[in-house]
């Protein structure tokens, strides 16, 4: 019997203790007036990451536990320090504050995804407060991180080797997209050196991958059909913008590069239409641009590979996307001479059957159109459009006391100068003005008409002159 009890103590008691240790830690006690020590003073432990979360029960009502748990995880993430290796790709962007902020924001998201091994050590609450205490083993977290890094590296290498087997001349886009997929696989580890073996040599994986993509982009040769074009701002373009892309081979012989997305870019031009295209089998690309607008008479348009469009097929985080968009790419330039829209204006403004010495409607509409980029000319033959304004006032007699009333009617017409077709026509009637003389009342009516014209007529004419801008 003594041997039986000795066997029970040696075998079953440790098992019971082990089972007990697997159960959750103690549950919070309501209205406990004595705060536990971990609430009063944050615990420190060199072997664990610690997270303390708090929520006000009165402010968060029934959602206070979720709020506290989230705060505890955020607090724990704050303890995880991110170091940047001097051999990592991120070290090259240490002076780029915007990029660094984005990377560390992405890193916090990565850290939150790996917090699956944390423990709930304790919780405490009273009528108004709820606290929760988490911890996570630093050794477990590091082992998990290394395992995920190893898996990501193997996945990236697989994409890179698949890209190596393809021929750039026939599979240029596929090669580039495989390398994008490789970058996506390791995008969480931009701060890591990721030293590995690739093609029988030791390399820093991310640096090698970025170098491959950069070299691939620099093999592109772009050309344009016209190096200089002449357009009228806002008016339809007579011809499309044509470009072509070729790939420089190892033998220095350039071959057409098909299915390459291209884009037009310019800091001072607004495009109406689609400033993007994709090259055909012969390497040619056509941009369906309806018209352009610019206040400056001379601009430069750049034709470049549309890297952003190539990146849309992969789930890249903001840091990796920004990194790849910073790659240098070739371009072809087009000088654009931009002429403003030329308008010939005919205005007749009558006040009580007398022509106004100082017109009111004409300068108001001129000012708005010139701000948009139009110019007014005196030669009707050189005009793009003809603008006609006719207005007159009528005496309506005494309104009250010595105040007189005047009515004003206006017609405004916009025509195409080339064929005379009427593009816009509006008539506004019956606006009134009041003053002590009929002439002054007419002037007040003109002022009311000027305001109404700019509110009602100008937006419609602007849309006709600059559609889509």
C-alpha cells in the first residue's frame, strides 16, 4: 500500500499541477477596492513582453472589455522594438521621413498579426474601471518571427527562380510581375538583411531583388512619334499622342516590347481622356487624349512606364509599393506648345436706349474666362469662338416715393467661329433695379444681371469650352 501511495504522489500530483497551470488566470472581481500591484505599477520582465489595457466602463458601456483588450495589445506592440540593419534595403531610406513613418506603421500591423501566443495574466475592475494584463514570451515571439521569415524567403526565392527561367524578349511583363510577387512575399521584413543563397552565391535578398527590377526597367527604350505638338487649351486634339517601347537585348538589338503599360505625366497639364495605354504586339501605344488644358504656353509631357499599374496585381503594403514606385524608369519627352482659346466678343449694352459708356456685363464675363485661360482678340477670322451679348433696360416708372424701377433683358450666345454653329444660348428677362433716376435704376439692373449671368451662364459656357476639366 505504501508503494501505491508513493507511486500516486510521484505520478498523479505533477499531472494535476500541470493541468491546473493550463487553466485561465483569475477572473476580475467586481467592486474590488484594492487595486492589484500591476495596475499601480507596470510589471517588468526581461523574458516577456507586457501589455496593460484600460477602459472606462462609464464611457464605453458594454464595449469596455473589447476596448481594454485592444489597448493592451497596442501597449504590448509598443514594447517590440524594430531595428534597421545596415545591410537591409530600408537602411538606404533612413533620411526619408515619410517612408520611415509608413514602414513603422506597417510594422505595427505585422506585429499585431503575430501576437497569437500572448497570455491573459489577470484582470481587475470596479464600478468605473476595467483593466487587463497580457504578456507574451519574447523567445516564442522571436522563434515565430524567424519561422515566418524563413517561409517568406523560400517563397520569394521560388518566384525569383521562376522569373529566371523566362525569356525577357517574350515574357518581359511576366518576369517583372514574378519579381513583384517575390517582393510582396518579403515585404514585412524590409528592415532585415535576409541573407540567403541565390544562384550559388550569398546575397541580401531584398537588395538583389530591387537591383534586378531596376536593371529590367532600364532595358526599356521609349520613343514618341512627335517630339513637339501644338494644341489649343481645352479644344479637341486633331491627332492622338503616339509612343513606342522597345527592349534592349544583350546583343544591343532592340525588339518591340508588347503589353507594357505606359502613362503620360506633366505637372502643369490637365488631361481630358485617358493618359494611360498599353503597347501592342509591335510595341506601339496610342493615348486617347481628347484635349488638354494649361495656363502656361509651353509644357513638357513625359511618357513613362506605368509602374503603379503593374503593381496592382499583388497585395503590396504601402511601404513596398512606395519603394517600388521610387525605382528609376526611362522616359520620352514631348514639348507641348499650348495656345489659349481665342474668343471674339460682340457686346451691346443699352440703358434706356443709350449705349453704356462703361459696359458692365462684358468685363465681368471677360474676367472669368481670362482667369480660366482664354484670350480675347479683335480679329474675328482668327477666333475659335464668338461670344455675343445683347442687353437693354426699360423704364418701369415709379416704384414708391421717389424711387424708380427699371427692368433688364439679356441674350447671350456662344458660337463656333469656324462653322457658326450655336453652342450655347440663354435669355434672362425681368431682373430689376431701383434708384432715384431711371438711368441709375438701369445701372442697378445691370449689376443684378452681371451677378446672375456669372451664376447661371458662365458655368455652362466653361463646361463647353473646357469639357471634363
